[in-house]
């Protein structure tokens, strides 16, 4: 055996002592006292599957003043993430095969962790040619950062049919454009008024007839959650909708689509997540420069960083006894792996050895200076968090004790034929 990692590991739904045998980047044995050429002893720590973040905006190519694939994936690694799925609203948008391929060229060799790219849906672009190269498809039903938008029922129907034929997942930004207002916005309350929960509910209700597998991204309201729960849809939630609300004092820095809503909405989402009723955690990491966010509220772009802080804050909730560990592991790793068909997300023979080693004694406050996103700001300053002691990608340690130790060896998991 090349490598054996030993400690309390999350295997088959619970923590117990295991020796994990690794060869060629894969888990090849699970047992007790396995012998290996090298051994990593994590006896006083937890070994969890590395997280899979099914929703990030790394801004490469075209918007790399906000983030690029190198800084984005490094931030992800420090936050316990071994694989990200990146959204198509880059420049040019990844909505045609040629753009998707050029995006792959642009980011080639930059990634610290594994990744897949979403292909974007537009009213008149064919989807099938992109399928072999895409992790899934993304449809914006309401306008947000970039110009991706689908508003006509006939276009949605066609998209649903095409996505179904590819067998991929359609991840949806579910806000009904026709219900989004245009009043001048001065603060977070105004932003929520322009983008009410009804817009979310209306969009969600249009999804089941599409007929393909659909993932509702970043559910943001109690009503939206209720609507999605009654339907055959996959559900994703972002940490910011569970931890922050429109009473935030951060002004335009906390402007995001869908918006931060009431404390009641926030608590409903948090409670649903804790009780395992929302299947996936997706950061919707959407960095913008501080300069852009310092503009007047109405002019500032929407979105906030989160890929590095999301899992560490959730681990602090586990430590406090608020969030069951098995619920977190399912939402951050097992379910995204299952939905998008990744050979990751579980400590199981045959899977990639993407692991996060966690010292639960190391809780501390988040400090922006210790984070790695290019945008250089966070809404989680001072929040309790447990950053992983180390993160391993396919058997190689990438980051350890706050330092980069590994190679830049991230792979495109959907490289195509
Ligand atoms: O707030 C948001 N920011 N919502 C989105 O849908 C896109 C994202 C971005 O890319 O900035
Ligand atoms: Zn979105
Ligand atoms: Zn997004």
C-alpha cells in the first residue's frame, strides 16, 4: 500500500477508527492496522470526505480581477473543498461548445482541486453538444450577474427536453423575472422588496413540468422551501441564507440574488438544513471587488464570497451540537457526488481519496487576512469556524496547517471524450 491514513473516519454513515489504504489516488482498502509505505496518523482528529461545492462563480475567464481559477480553488481547498462545480456566467459566458472549450483552455493548469464546469442555457443555444464536457446545465430564470436569462415557457420546455436527453442535471436560479421589481434600491430591505419570495415560488412551480432532473439553487425563503418540498426537485441552500438576513449591517456587501430575507426565512432554512430536509450545501461563492461593493447600493453588483468559509462555519455548528455531523457530510459531500455522478464524496473503496482532516479542538474566529479569495473581504469576520487541519486531493495533501504544501494538481472531472 502506498499510503495509509489512520484515525476516526466517517465511514458508512458514522465515525469509528479506520485505517484507510490509498493507491494511485483512490481508496483501495478500509480496515484496521493496514501496512503502508507511508502512514499519516490522524488519531486525534476526524477524517471526513472532502466537501464538493456544487455552486461557485470563479470568474475565469474574463472577470479575473474578482477571482481566478487559481485563487478560487486555493480558497476552496483551505475551506475543506476537494471539488467545485463552476457556473457559466464568466466572460464570454459558457453557453456554446466553443466557449466552454475556451474556458477550459483559460483555466487549464490553474486549479488546486478537482472541478467541473456548468454549461449555461440560453433561449437559442443547443445544449447537447456541450454535455460531454459539462458537469451539468445552469439556467437563470431571473436576471443576475451577467446576461444569462431564460424567461419564456417555450424555451424552458425545450431546455428541459434537451437536458433530459443528456441525462445531466439542470441547476436553476429560481426567481421569476416577471415578478422582479425595478424600484430604486437603497438597502437590503428594498432589495428584498424588488425580489420577493413570490418570485422564487413562481419560478419553482414552473420546474417539474420540464421533465429533467432539476436542482433548485440557493433556496432563500420559507415559502420557496415549502414549494420545493412538495415537488420532485433537488434542493440546494447557501450558508448566507441560513446565517445572515436583511438586518445585516453590511449594506451592499450583503446584496445577493436571491436576496437575504427576514430572520424567519433564515431560521426556517437553517432548521430545514439541520434536520436534513435540504439535500445539498452550495456556497454560491460570488466574489466582487471591494471597490465595486463600495458603490451606492443600487449600483453595487450582487453576490458574496463563501467557498472558503462555508464548511468551517458548519463544522463549528457541529462542534456546538447544533448540526449533526452525518447531516453535514451528506449535504456537503455524499449528495452532491451522487447527484452529479462524481466518484468522490464518501470514504469508500474505489472512490477518490479526497479527504479533510479536522481537529475539532481548533475553533477560532474567522479573520479576513487568513482567507485566500482574491476579493479580500468576507461577511463572516469573527464567526466561529473550524478550518480543516489538512485537505487531501486524490491521496496528496494540498493544504496543511494554513499553508500550501502540495502541487497544483486539480483535474477537470468532466474533461470530455
Ligand atoms: O448574487 C448573485 N451573484 N446571484 C447570482 O445569481 C449570480 C452571482 C454572481 O455571479 O455574481
Ligand atoms: Zn443564482
Ligand atoms: Zn450562483
